[in-house]
DNA sequence: CCGACAGCCCAACATT
DNA sequence: AATGTTGGGCTG
């Protein structure tokens, strides 16, 4: 720590083995930090690329410490070490694939506080004063905790993160420093390029692939997308008991494997292959040669499904071995999940639109076929999305038959993913709720689970969820419906009578996709609130979370910290409550307006 | 500058 | 007032 005038010692809450070293000049402090950095083969930071290491380097220059004396190498967007490997966990945890597939979306904002809370259940030391006003002991405590959290993010769960990085290195053939910073498209590029070189193949230029194979032939449903994607089945609204959810095992990678897809084989030059058409497209696939992507993605898929996944569940293996298999299968899953998308991404060096398009087309065909077959053998299909079918009360035999049929006819693995005791569908796609046998509740897409909605509505929604978890049979529903009506009514009255506890409970929370000034086409509500904050001198940028409430007067929103209770637009909130709950109430045969006591007549007055 | 994809829902905004 | 567009949050 740097000795400074007027800084008090403070009271130490640190454990006795912590040693504090004081320096009387910043230069000496920095030189000592550098000495320590030289000693370590790995240095882990959280945002060290953009802050810690960069800052140290620049401070060092101020004191005339020469570049040769510093252990830090300055890159354009990275800071590396001359001896040792610097891993910036901020970059690693920021990676969408890591966030979603490796950590199941447990953290949302990529901050040390958020990620630590989510993954290791620990928090930063909270401080009320500006850093400069802390006593030495407070500062020491604060910094030490940050260091501990950062380290523990790599050590928790048997060093999961370090193992994951190591496995990804081995698959992608990239150095740890790169693999921990770059996105999944770079991993896949590196992996495919390596195999090209190993087989002594030419690596095509990006523009040559596009020139020869061309663009896409199908029309996307969503404006602005390049090609047609997945199918979503119109749900059968209502409550359904005993719903089996079947899905294809890693559908897209399986298609790439089974259908021999790759930039070489789709629209190949052989006239005799032109009859080997891909359903729903004018494209054909080669019948003579194997595509490298198909081979490699297929091999990865098989390794995961047939070796690593079963080994990770094999109870006869020692714990640490099983754990290692688990890490590997998770790492392969991350790569497989992205392996189709990259072919449709312009930024990918083996970008090949017809390959992506063919994969999606075959997926539609496969799902359609399964639905058709299910109906043929007498099963009602309630819903389906991309790779799944929701079957109403099927028998064991029917399920077995469907799975066998898929294996034989489509060469595609179909499995029972889960069974819902009952499921609730509205008429909306990607919006449903399922209660599993053990009482866990899956909520998909419903407004009630979205993170931007006010706490007061979310809490009511969660109460309803808990109540629904207790329903075992259709007879149970009668009482549950009454209880749910009461939950909705309570929340309605709390709003109508302005009896909320805190204003924060009414706040919507929306992330800025851009810096406020960049919104030129429209001004969404959270941007309006953001601009009010900016007027107060708050600096805002993309990624910042804006919390605002809805008020009566123009512009109808206010940042929560600037608002008062009496200006709240209660009717807006009631409207929101209504639309949130109606997604479920509809299916239960309940009516929002009746619940809150409006008779049909009153509603028309 | 940042970089896997498409489809769906909702609310608010902008335009006709 | 009706209709299309934008932006965010979600599913898969």
C-alpha cells in the first residue's frame, strides 16, 4: 500500500496471516508489483486488459521505468505478460457461449460482483465512501477481497474455469490467452484451419467461397434475416396433463454430420450429385466426397455423445475423473452449439450461406416428419420448437415407436427430454409453463419471468408459480384457481390503492443497447429516462441498466431515483399486470377483469 | 467496432 | 385510428 498524508490506519478486520507492506513512493510500489508479476506463470485479472495492467504500465512510464523492465506487453486491446499467461476473466465470462452454455445464464451482467455472486456465492466488500477516503485497513480489505474473488472464479468447482480454458485450447488449437479472449467463431476457425493444414488442404479465401457457392435461396420469416430458420408449432392452448417433451440430440450438428454438409459438398460441381437434393431448397449435396466440417463436427458430436457424456455419469469412476469428463463434454457442447451458426455469419472465414440454410432446412424437414409420424401413430402434438415435440399423454410404446422410427428413417437420435406433470399453453409461441413431476416449474418466454418487469409484478407472478407447482391433478385446479385469483387481486389492490412498499418495486429495468445519443430512429422509454439522468450529469453508455417508473406527466417515464410516489401512473401498471397474467389466466379459464371485480357490464361503461 | 444463427412476443414509437 | 417499425428480452 502507498503511504499517503492524512490517511488513517483504521481498524483491521483482516485475518492475522495477511501481511501488509507499505511503500513511501508509488514508483517503489510499482516496481515491487512488477517483481511479483515476473514470478507467476499465470496472472488472473478481472478487466486487466483494459484497466489494471494497462494502468500499471502507464504509471510506470511516468516514473521513467523502461519498457524492458516491465513484465507487461501492451497490445491493441489486450495486455499480455512477457513471462507468463495473463487471463482476463472479464473477457472470458463476457463470451456469450460461455455465459449461456457453460454457466446456464446464471449471471447476467458481467461484473466481478455479479459473476462472483452467481458462481461462488460471494460478494465484494461494499463501501459507502469514495475509495480515496478509505482507511488503510478498509482499502486493504476491499482489495484483498477483489483478489480473492478473482482467484476463486478460477479455483471453484475443482478449477473448472482453468480446465475449461485448457480443453478449449486443445480442441481449438489456440493458446490460452487467445481462447480465453476470443469468440466461438475464432475457436472454430482455428480448429478447422488446423485440420486443413494437417491434411495438406488449401484453405479457401472467404470471397471465393461466396463467389462459387453463392448466397441463400430461401426467404426468412423475419425481415432482415438472410434465410429461413426453424419451425415453431402453433401451440394448443389450455392445460394439458402428462406431457412428454421429446427432442433431437444436438440437432444441427447431427444434420451436418448425417447430411455431409460443408462448403465443399453443398452445391458441388458433379452433375451426378444434382439429384441429391436438400428438402425445401434448390441445393444439392455431394455423394462422392466427405466434407471436412461434416467429418470434424460429426466426430466431435460422437465423441461427446458416445464417450465423454457417458463417462461423466459413470459412477464407477473416481470423482475427479468424472469431473474432468464433465468439463470436456461441456466444452464440446459449447463448440457444437455454435458450429452451425458460424456458417451463416459473415464474420466467419468459412462463411457459406447455403450450408447454414441447408442445415436449417433439414431441421425443418426432420421436425415436420416427426410430427407427421406422431400423428400417424395416434399421438396428439401440442407444441414444438426447432428440435422438440410436446406430446399429450403418450403411452410408453408410442414414445418408443417414434424414437425407433426417427433413428431408422431420419438417422437422427430422438430422446425424451422431460415429462411435465402438466403444461399450460396460451395461444402464443415460445410462451408456456410446465410443471415437472418433482414440482419444479419451467417458465418459458412469459413476461412474468423477464428481468425488466417491476418487482411488484414479478413477485405476484412468482407466487402464482409456487401455487401452480402444488397442483397434482385436474381436481386440484379448482382451489388453485381461487388462490391465483386472490394473488392477482392482492397485487391489483396494492397498485390501485397506492400501497406499494418502495418506489423501486415499481421500477422497470432495461439495458441500453447503445449510448443514449445513438438512438436516432426512435426514443424508447428507457432512453427517455436515460436522457433525464444525463441532464443531471450522469454519464451513460451501452450496457448500462436504466431503472425507471411510469408517471402521469410527459414524457411518461422518470428514472426511479428522481421520481416520487404521487406522480406514478397507476393505470399503466395495472395494464401491465393484466397483460403479464393474461398469458396464463387465459389457459386456466380465468378472466382478469372478473378477478378484479369488474362485471362484464361495468367494463363497457 | 464487433463479430454463431433465426423466430416470437410485447410495448412504445413513428408514419400514414 | 390503423399500420408498420424499432428495441429489448426471450426460446431454441
